[in-house]
C-alpha cells in the first residue's frame, strides 16, 4: 500500500498528470480519510475535468458521506463530460448511480 506522503510527492512532481491525484484520492478513501479524499477529488475535478474516472469514485464517496445532493452534482457533471468525450461506458455507469439516488 503506497504511503500517503509518497503519493503527495507524486502529485507535486507531476502537476499536469491527473493519475497521481486520482490515486491519492482513492488511497485516502481506503484509509477512511473521507474529508481529505473529498477535497482531493474536488481538486482533481477542478484541474482535470475531463478525467472521467474521478466522477464515479467522487460521487460514491459523497454518497458514503451522506451528501446526496453533492453526489448528484458530481454525477451530472460527469455525465456531461462523458457525453462530450464520447465515453458510453462511463455515461452508463454514472447515469445508473444517478438514477439510484
């Protein structure tokens, strides 16, 4: 399991790469650091809005945190991006979660 500090160093060394930020968010979720994970995903969405994988993970986290309205916003944004980039698989997954809320 990667150390959070190591992941933060990867983020700092690769500011134009969304993947280390995504990995950091996912690892924070695993460790139960939900608010810090939420902040990591929010920053990822702000800096890399077309990184589609983040939307489902961010929304699932928000549902876990009982923040359904925020999850709906993230899902709606993700659906718009999925349509824009033509990612039907992501669109289907995001829509499914939105429909279940």
